[in-house]
C-alpha cells in the first residue's frame, strides 16, 4: 500500500481544494491505520481489523459505508477530523490497490521479477523520500504532527501505538541510509503524483456528498 508521504500529500491536496489549512488531527488520522506495526507480535488479522477488512472486490462506496459508523462515533470536535483522516487512509489503500499496485504487479510480473515485495518497497520508499524532500507543505506538517496528541482509536489502536508510529514517521526520512537512491521504473513519481491528485478529488467529493467534510 502507499507509504506515509502519499497519504499526507493527499491530505494536503484535499484541504487545498477546500481552501483550508491542513487540520493536524486529520493529518494524524491519515497515517494512523498503519500504527498497528508498532504492536508486538502483531498478526495479519490485526492489520485487517485496523483497515476495516478491505477486500479487493469492494468498491470505494461500499468500504466508505462500512466505515461510516466509525466517523459517526467521533462526530463533533477535532477527533471527527481524526476519524475522517483515518477513513481517507483506508479508502486510499483500496484505490491504490486497484490502480498503482495492480499496474505494478502486472508490469513486474511480465518482466519476470521474482521478488516483487522487495522491488515494491524500494520503489515506494524512493517516492516517499522524493515527496519528503520536495513538497513545500511538508515542514509545516511535521510541526503540526509534533504537537498533535494521539487518541485511543476505539478498540483498534492504543494512543501509545499511534504516538510511536507518528514518531517513527517524523524521524524516518532523516536517516539517509534508509533511502534506496534508485530511479523507480514500475511505480514512477509521475504516476504517483497523478494518483494523488485524482484520489484527493475523489475523496473530497465522497466526503462532501456524505456531508462530513
């Protein structure tokens, strides 16, 4: 699935469309589903649960309706924005699977690439480093995240897990040895930027139709 900077860039574009400053709880929400990685001995079932059991055959509207009670549970105040950010992450993962990831898998398989997972993370890591380095909103977003205290996410995640994941993201891109230093071939920055723009428009439209954004 897309890495944190893709989710955060989509958040930036969504708020730009609304003529608003990026909301810090929404920004924290958009990275939080993956905080499950901070849980010791986590399982695939745990990740499925924090991502509302995404099924590849599910449509965006179907998945959104499944998550609507989660939004309503956090109705009112800043944690409503956190819930919307959280939902935007899960929906983005589904859209990515149907577009960028399916295209990657098809092309890499045609080229007889055996280790798809290693290639996938090398290319997506590089895109994330590029976004970190080049997106003008990023320094302000980092400051907003630093000052945003996490909630407990219903029965899905503890506030400690969300806080650990937030800190990991804030520090990750300062570790230059983590950067693959490659030119992505199958998941290009051009395609990812197009995905970001298209997905942000789609999510704003969906949230507006649901009268929750």
